[in-house]
């Protein structure tokens, strides 16, 4: 679910001292968009929201979540917004986040 090689690359790019801040910003931004699209009003720009989520997820190695967002982006682009399973996308994000936060410290403890 997580591309740990991508996570290591990002950590090397930004530096270990700034990595936590980058992760925190990522999580806040993604959760803000997810909150909007899962809310009662939904999204008025679902294709753009899926594109943003896809790119953000790729940046931090959330591979499975990114793939779901890409599928959602494609569906929205073709006008099939009703085919975008927003609940499943939100669930995949939560599972990805749990795996990421649960393994992050142990994967980079010696680094």
C-alpha cells in the first residue's frame, strides 16, 4: 500500500529534519480535501480534487490510495462522477495513513 522507496526518496530530498513537517502538511491538505468531498455538499470540482489527491499521494508513497484517486479522476473527467466511490477512497486513505504512521518510525529509526 505504501511505496517505502518513494518515502525514503522524499525524506532524502527534504532532509530528515524537515520531513515530519512535510508529512504533517500533506496529511492536513489531503484530509481537508477529503473532508470537503465526503461532506454533505460534496465536491463541485471532483476531477480537480481527485487529481490533487492523486498527486499528493504519489509524493508521499501512498500508492494504492493514489491509484484509486487516479481512477476517480478518470471517471470524473468522463462525466461519470456517480461512479467515483468516495467512501472507498476515504477508507483507503485511512488505511494507508495507518500503515504509514504505524511503520514510519521503525523504518527510519536508524537513518
